[in-house]
C-alpha cells in the first residue's frame, strides 16, 4: 500500500471520528453551546485544553526551533508551560466561580462598564483571528504536502470539518473532538520519538534519552556541543541571547499564555471551582508529555541530520556525504523544498556548517568549503522523523493526522472564543439584550459559521503581516487582558477607570514599541529603528516587551484607581464572592 | 454572626494569598533563577548526561510547574474544608 493511500486512510479515519463525535454531541442550549453545560470532567477538560492550546506550531515547528536554537529555545518551553501556573493559581478558579460564559463578560461585569467589555472583545478578536490564520494555513499546507491535493481543497476540507462539529456542537462538540484530537496528536508525536530515542541512545524514554549516550559512549548533548563547535556554530547547551531578553521573553510568553481567552474559557466548562484548579494541573501534565519530548526530538533529529551529511571526520574530504549516496528520505524531502542542496564548491559532497561565522571562515577555507550547501526547514525535524527512523508508512501517516489534529483543535477553540464574544458579548450584551435564548443560540451558530468563513478567507489570502502578529499576540494578551483579569480578582479597590487606564496604557505602550521596530501597523519600511538586538532598548526585543507592557498596565491601573472613587458596594461583594468556592 | 463570617473569609483569603506567594516564589526561582540567570553556572555541573542549567530550562522546570499546580490543588482543597467553604 502506497504512502499516500495509507495517509488518506488514517486521516480519513480520524475525520470520520470527529464527525461521529459531532453527531453525538449536539448542543441544545446556550449553556451547552458556550460552556458544554459546565459538565466536563476535569481530566477530560485537561486533555481538551491541552489540544486547544497546542497548535500546529507546537506540533510541527517547535522541535525544529529547539534543534536550531538549542538552549535558547528554552524560553518557549518554559514560557508556554509556566503560564499554566499563573492561570491555575491566579485566574482559573476565580473566573470559574464567577460562572458566566466569556472573558469580556467578566471584565464588563467586574468593572461595571460596557466600554470595558467592548475593548476586551476587540482585544480578544484581534488576538484570536491572527492566531487562527496560522492554523488554517497549517491545514492547507499539510493537505497539499501529504495528500497531494491543492492548498485550497485542503483548506476547504478543514473548514468543513470544523464547521460540522463547531456550528452544531459548540463548546460541547469542540470539547469531545479536542479530546480525540489530543489522543491522535500525542500518539503521533511520541511513537516516532520513542523509536528515534531507542535508535540513538538505546533508551526508549526520550526525556531520559536526551541525557543518554550515543554509540561511541559520549553523552548525546556533549557530542552535539562538540560537533556544532567544530562546524563553526555555538554550543547547543549554552545561552546565545542576552539574559535580560530571555528573561522578558519568557515572562511575556507566560503572562500571555495565561491571558489567552480561548484557553481561559475552557475552564468555564468544568462543574466546580476545585475542578478548575485540578483541571489546570491535568492540562499541564498532558501538555508536558509533548513539551518534554520535543527537546529530545529536536536534539536527536538534528544529531541524526548532521551525522547523515557529515558521517566522517570534519575537514577530511571523504568526511562529507557524497550527494549521490543520500538516503531515500533525503531525496523525498528535497522534492518538497524543505531540504535543499547546492554544491557551491563542486565537489559532489554536502557541507553543512556556519558560513556566517567570520572566525570560522579561515578553517572553512582550509577545508575547501565555499559556503553552507544545505538548507533545512525547521518543520522537517518532526515531519521527516518517522522516515529517518525508518518507521513504517502508517507512522508517517499518523504524523500527518497528528499535525492536522493539532491545527483543527486549536482553530476550533479560537473560533469558539470569537463566536461567543460576538453573540454573547456584542449581540446579547450590547446590541440586543432582550434576545431570547433560542435567538441567542441561533446567533451563536451564525457567528461561528461567519468566523469560520472569515478564517478560511484569511487562510486563502493571508495578510503579509500575519506571521509577525501571531508572534506578538502573546505580547498583546500579556499587556491588556491578563493584568486586568488579575487585578479584578486580587484588588477589591480596582475600579472601572483604573482598569480602562491600565488596558489602554499597557496596550499602547506594547503596540508602539512593536511598531517602532516592525513598522507602523506592520507596513514594511515604516519602522523607525532596525529590528536588531543592538537597537533594542536594553536589549529587549519587540517580542519580549509584553511583560513590560503588563507592568505599565498594572502601574497605571493602580495609580488611576487610587485617584478615583472606589467601585460600588455590589461590585466589592462580587469580588468577595468569587474568592470563595462555595456559592453563598 | 455576620462579622465572624467576614473574619473567617478574610483569614481564608489571607492564607490563600500566602500560599500563592510561596508557590510563585518557587515558580520564579526555578524558571528565572535556575533556568535562565544561573543556567550558565549550573551548566558546569553535569548530572546524568544533562548540563544542569540546560536540564532545568528544557525539562526540570516543566516537571516542577506540574508539581506546583498539584500542590496548590491539594492545599486549597484542605484549606476550603478548614474554613468550611468547600463545594458539595
């Protein structure tokens, strides 16, 4: 059976499963549509949240990012997991106790202000829409690369699947498909990882294998450090960026993670406050299975790749792989454009080294190397892994299904956050408060369908700045939503004026800093300073500024609320009541 | 009666915040202290094939984050019961 056919069968089977769940989990009320009737088991919700959170980028790109950045990629590993500690301790239980349907609804009620609710809706939609574009593109790319369809057909298939379970099932349908998607993606990720770890280090647990020894008895990480230095790169395990930038980037990713609405609303679906706390713990367990495996996949597949092209002594002529001897997977991935070879010194052999390192240039010249000849797309570290480890076709097909599951589950979660903000916060909350339950449910379904169409359109015609905005969505969530949510719970004195001042200053500070380096409204060429470390203020890059924006937000929120009247008595009582688990 | 209840709510909240601060100090020290600021120094120590700073940054911190959340869950459940604010 050919690889494409196997892939069709496995991807088809997972899609059939998602549709089956959709038919079973149809939402009959707004409560079911928005928060799955608040009846989701905390462990099940942990799985669903893990799938909701881990996107196409986590699944496909993260290991490659780790491979090429080494230690410096730790900011993503810690940033995207440490945020759950903040979410579990500072937000999830209290927002669950509040017991409503959306994040802007909490902001509107707590700060007794419709404008505040609308600002929150805008922040939510900007962050979620830019995020969803990446997922839609991931679906289209996966289809066109592995199922040999066009990009458009791939995208439409993805939209159709999400449409079936999200429009009819709402949060209920999404929750149960996300659980299935989690299972698909975690099997797809860990099976090849176990085999590659066995092959390289003899240890089946990738988390231990990363500290294990390779064939010649040296530690894998030590070996990798040495090879990279011999090829003109920095050591794998040392810090290459500045401490301050790593500090703030990690902080921005953590605070941003905790402030992302599509993650927060998942905690509205469990029955009790104590379930919300427990569920956050399980979420992190399920995320950690992938996140602690990814560093092993990154290091091992990178080691494999270097060893493939540099099987012998570095510098010796026959030390490099002759192009005519490349393994089959190499040729296959060359066709996709993710691997590229250009024989710059016409010796018929592949040289992979750091040609940008001036200190290494004399050595390279001595070796007769005339430039790095291998271009590697980072996504290959996960997608080519099963082939490099010589696993059967069904494992390769499962990897494709896993990537699609990661993209679909995150897309559905984001679309849920967007559609509930539109139907519940804008239509029911502001435009037509008298709308009936049935009318609201219908408008929620229409909003969901509309959001899917818009996401699909943007996936087909991605705005040029999409990639940059996704990287900054965390900064925006960190500087606007998280501080206001936290202050709303932990400061009884925090009032409407303070919250608005905080959101506006935090958001503007972050946006302006970003625009200075990335161009005003991301228009190319309008940046006022070059986006390179030597021009960053104190070495803090635009992606790391969200944490500083959060501090600005908190500072102005506290200052302005001190100078203005305290919130009304019923609001202070609301704060008291969300701090206690039992309903009074 | 109402004031006794208020007092209890205040004490519950105070104890809750104290627990949060303790856990967040650990969170901060592990991620930012051991994982970033002290990582270059800790990398001189190699345990089970891992330079220690690198291990904290790519493995250890994540395990400790999980432990922190479950510690929080168990302590809060006990605290809810102690102050009689637990759910059914």
